[in-house]
């Protein structure tokens, strides 16, 4: 009987360091280094406290953001394979990261608060995922309008971001950000800035209510 072969481990350089992954995990996109570097800049301005990354995948964006800062990192992903790779990568990088497998809203304790939240949800509409057959479906399918998981990220950010903290939400483009303005406000958040990169967009969110 033929047996399925184990996925081959791959290495992608991200921020000058190796990130391990395989075909079951989304390959790190080079442009997302810009999100990591923006997050790192924000760490100089936000309160003391840990950093949260949801929809973390192989963990590269959060790892590059906090490496060398001494900040504790919590990384959450619903895919077990992604969590395994995120854990391995954290060890290689020497980053203190708490990897949690599960739905983002269920993986956090109600009283946990974070100075910075990084959110990297899938954002393609379901009817467009066939254009990317090499990518794991769970890492790119954002539901009918591409924003199902992004809305979940807003809910988590609204619940767990400290007053004076900041959050960075990755999207396909700035147009998606405009679509989320009402959802963000309903979660007690404002969109302070958006940046379009060659590959995606990132929103900067801050609290408008007490956290």
C-alpha cells in the first residue's frame, strides 16, 4: 500500500533570519517584513506588556517584531501545523513565545491584556482562492467577502488591547480597511492609519474606549 509522504520542510529567509515551514503552512510573504518593522516601531511608544499575534501562521511577523526587545509574545493559530512551526521558529530565534492552538477568541483568558496586537487573517473572498492553488486553504480563505476572520480579529483586539496600545491588522488592500470602519467602531476601535504595500495593506488601530 502506498503511503503519503511527509511534507518536505522548507526554509524562507525573513528579516535576515530563517523561518521554517512546509506546504501545509502559508509561505512567508517578503512584503510582510514591513508590518513587522512597523510593529517594532510601535513598541517604542506603547505601554509595557506582552504582544499578541493572532492568525500567526509560522510566526514570522510576530517574531521579527519582538526579537531582541524582551517583550513576551503570545501567538495563536487555529491550524496545528502552523503552531508546530511557530514553536520551532521561536526556539530557533530565541524568542519567549507562548504558542496557542485554537480559535483566537477561545485561546485567550478574559483578563489577558496586550500592549500590541498583530493580526494576520486570511482575507481572500472564498470565490477567489482557486487563483492560489499552492496556498493552504485555511490560510487564505476569508469567507464570502474576505473579511470574516478580520472581523473576528477586531473583536479580539477590542477585548484585549490595553488603553494606549496599538494593533496592526493585515488586509488585502486599503479598500477592505474602509469596509471595516463600522466594525472597528463597534469594537471600540478607531483606524488611525492605513498603509498600502506591494502585496497587501495594514491598518493601525487604537482604542476609543477604556480597556
